[in-house]
C-alpha cells in the first residue's frame, strides 16, 4: 500500500512539473526563480566582494559607471553605489534578504492562518464568529498602514519586518482556508470519519488539511510576491531594514537621489532585479492555480 502511494505521489509530481514546462512563460518563470534563489543562496561564494565588509569597500571607488576598473584593479561590471560598494555584490546580498523576508514571513503567516481557518471552519459556533471578526478587523485596515505602524513601534531589523509582514498576511490565509475547509467538512469522507468516531484533530489534519493544500499553495505563492514587494516599499520609505543589511528595496532608495545626476545604475539595476523576481513569482502562482484547478486548465 505504501509503495502504491509513493508511486502515485511520484506520478503526481511529474504531472505537476510537466504542467509548468508545458507553458513557455511558466517554464521561463520557474527557471528564473530557481536561478535567483540559487544565486542568493551561494552569494558569499560568487559575489566579487562582501559589500558590507568595510575592509573590502573603498569610498574612492564610489559612483563608478558599469564596466569601470577601480583603483584596486577590480572591474565593477555593474558599477558601484555612493558608498563604493560593488553593485553586483550588493544586489546578490540584497536578493538574499528580500527572499529570506518574503519566504519566511509567508511560511509563518501560512501556518498561523491555516490553523485559524481550520479551527474556525471545523468548530464553528461562537469560536468561528470570534475568529472571523478578528480576521475582518485585520482585513479592514490598509496593509501598508498596519506594517508602517508596527515598524514604528518595533523598530528596524530583519526580524521586525518579518513580524510586521506576518501580522498583515495571516488573515488572508485564514479567510481562504476557512472557506475551503467549510466545503471539505461537509463532504462524505468527513462524515464517514466522524461516524467512525475518529478524533477531531485527526480528521482535521489528516483528512481536511490535505484537501486544502492546493489552494494554500497558490495563495502562499501570491502572498510571497506581495511580501517581497511590501518589504521593498517599506525599506524604500526608510522604515524597513537597516542600512547594514539592505534589501533590493533599500538599494533602490540609496540610488534614488543620484538619478537626476545620471547615475541611473544605482537605482535602476536593483529595480529590474526586483521586478523580474516579483513577476516570476506571480507567473508561477498563476500557472499553479491553473494546474490545480481543472476548470481553469480546460
């Protein structure tokens, strides 16, 4: 029985991957996203320099155009910023921070929202009403306003912005998972499990939760792109990450004042990387929704 399940899971994974590769845009988005994640992961080994090590950065090499050779003999293929940091290295390290914040905040918000949504749908009654009113209250406020207030209170830092993004994201997962779980809880297999007197937690996590996973994966992908965009916006406004650990958004902000003087590469290049990252994640989310929803696939 276990072998049959493993074979079925393997076939499902192969069909899922073929579904991505069947559409050129989705295949390109998948390759781009994997390449970006790989580059961010191995950034310390492939970056020409550590942009935040003061012993490797020279202020004499600041504002160099792309392809310029520095005083040290090193060629900065994408130029340098106002502090003399190599732009290629800064973008690789900034990409690490952006992906870390987006993925980690999305996973934590997914876990919290899924738990709240499942409990609300399965228990019902007053508990469902209370939890959903909290969700409604959360969703009634603008996302960026809540994040700004939280960061003003908590301060700047990677952990602080992750907390702020989790707070503004979990309600989306809770509302969506509750809707799917309500439909699944009314199906025959759940009634049969209740008839067998299985425990509520066993029914919830072994029977209802697996059928909610497709919707959860799609929402998680879309929310990850939104988290990366929101983090970049907050860092651009100066309330997100500290200058010692800049993300792509903070790199864009650092070069904004140099645009009028013709130093476009400081702000434009990180902006292009951020745009490509967000577009690739959104394309993957849309294709995943089409694969997991037979009606959209037809």
